[in-house]
């Protein structure tokens, strides 16, 4: 029997309160927005209808806020700090501060704000303050994510 490889992610004990982590960046495209609309069923014209969107406060189509949130989840995964050690996303609090426009490049900063050991669950809760920024360093979203992270064997 072969032993499973050591996970790339960090264990609960390896996170330090006040520690900062940053994701890579990703550009949000029109194709992303169209695909997300189809996947979610959210065809709000602010995202899908250029003529309608011209008359809104944004003056153009914008990406779904939940698309940006989902993209950040993927960017966090690509960073690797939770890969193979995150057992569950427990909660997400998110405030939408600015729109994500087609062509914006977003990234996120994660700051460890709290840790709570949960021995009965085999790890602990790590709460991250999350700030999503665009290419101009404008805050797009901010909030907190709590993740159940596995303890070291």
C-alpha cells in the first residue's frame, strides 16, 4: 500500500495570527461573465445586456459579485496554502465595495485574524480577513472567511 503524498497546504498549527498571504491575479473576461451567467442562471441585464448597462450608474456591464468571490476562492486554492488541508469552508462574510468591470484583474489578500482549535473535528477553524483588489489597488470586496483546517498528523 502506498502512502498518500504530503499535502501542499499548511496545517492548522502552521498558521499564525496576523500573517498575510496573497493570491496570484486573474483577469475577468466577458467569457467568464457569460459562463457564470449560464452556470448560475443569473442573467441580470447589468451583467449581460450592454445597452441596458449603459443606462445604469456603472455605464457599462459589470461582472457578478459572486463571480469575483468564486474566482478568489480559486485563486486561494492556486496559492496552495489550503491545498489538501482545508476540510470545509465554514462561513463567508462579504461586502461588495466596487464593481468588477470586464478586463479588471483581481487578486486577494488573506490575513489570519483568528484561530480556534477544534480537536473533535481533527483540526481547527482559521478565520481570514479577505480583501479583494483590482489592478488599481481599489478594494472590490472585503470580508471574512472561516475554514476548517486539518491538524498535522
